[in-house]
C-alpha cells in the first residue's frame, strides 16, 4: 500500500503546540518526549552500525508520523471504521522488536513505527467505503488506494493541518516533508548540513551529545 499523502496548510501553530491536526493538537513537549524515546529505542542499532543521526532529523520524522496518526484516527472516526488485523499484525511485530529495548522507550517506538501501517489500513477501508457508496462492487486495489488517498488529501483542506515551522517540515506535493522552514537555517550552513536528507557526517559528529543520536 502506498504511503499516505497529507495536504492542507502547514504554518505556525500556537505557542507550545507542535502541530494542530483538525480538532487535535500535538504539544511540543509530546514531540520532545517521543523524539527522546525514539533515540533511546534506536540507539543500540545506530551504535552497532556506527550511525549518528541529528536529533533534529528524528524530531522531524516524529512530527510527521504523529500528525499522520492523528489524521488517520480522526478519519477513522468519521467513517466509523477501526484498524483491522493488518494493523494489529504490524503492531505485534513492533512489540516483538521493542521487547529488547529500554522499557521507557517501548510505547513510543511502537506507536511511531506502526503509524504508517495504521494510515494505510484506514486508507484502504475508507477507500472501499467511498467506492461502495459510488456503486463499485469489485474495485481494484489501485482504485481502492486512489479513493482512500483522495480522502486523506482532501481532509486537511476542510479540517486544517498546521505545523510549527521550527520543525522544518512543510506540505509539498500533498505530503509533509522536510524543508527549510526553520528560520535559523538561513543563518547557518551547518544547520542546513545537519537537517538535509543525508546529513553531513562531519557536521553531525561535531554536534553536542544532546543533539545527536547513535555513534
């Protein structure tokens, strides 16, 4: 199943709010907590491979996935659908992976890492619901995927998606993605190096320990 697209208006959220997704808000403290726990959960994997990742990159991913999870749950409520066994299988796999991780990081790891499976699951269900309402009895997989993606794409136009620019994400071609929306980027080539899709290794290694994960 293709990744879900997000649409809407990504702009400044209220103070202390990382993102506003429809009727729900995601606090900056929640993003910080989940980011720290994701680093803790993945640190052993990063260290074994010698990988060092800027915390800012992890934080971007966390914001994107928490936003997607919130949108998925709200759409599920609107269509009166619930996650299926496909999502439950993905969660079970994440739980097995998390069993060897520090206990305090497990819940956030499971939630964040299973978000895409949740979104794809809900996308398929609402896609089928939309097509059934239009009279389709045996839609193809592609038709279901497109119908579900259309629901996700249109939803923010009505309900709104706002993300604090400091997280460096914006809506591009219908999906939240990393972008130079952080005002501090313009002041530092190093900042851009650290927040790029493939962060510069020398720059990342030079970061203070509390601004990097792994290594």
